[in-house]
């Protein structure tokens, strides 16, 4: 769920975790700009993707899509831990938003 701010027409999380707003990670992304983890977050995203790969791979997710989702999950500070990531990744789906091709 997201809300729109009066000064723009881009969605934002209605109640982002404090850690997300502390480092200003709630800036909306344009469709051409998928958030990338900062240098310090790259290893966390890689480890999370590797932990989730068996379950998401069995559900039909490609390795590339799992890596993309893990990077976004970490870069946007969406949650913490494998279980939260797995739930979020399943909700996001196998295809990137706005894409008509199967990965």
C-alpha cells in the first residue's frame, strides 16, 4: 500500500520504518530507475538472494530476478530477514514491473 504526497504524484510508503527515513530511502523511483543498494549493502543483498534462491527458484523465479528482488529489498529497506523477503518477493512476482517478458 502506498500514498501520494501532495507535492508529487509518485507513491510513497505510508508508514516507512524509521531506518528508511533516517537515510532518505523513501524517495520514489522512476520506472527507469530501479533502486540499487549502496556499496555497504551489496553483500547483504547477495547473501539474501543466495539464502532465498532454493525456495524462489523452485517457485519459478530466475536467478536474475531473485538478485534484482534482493537488491531492491535491501536498497529500499523494505524489511528484515529471509522470511520477510520471501513473502515480499512472492508478492512482487516473477516479472519486473512494466515488463512483458518472462525471466
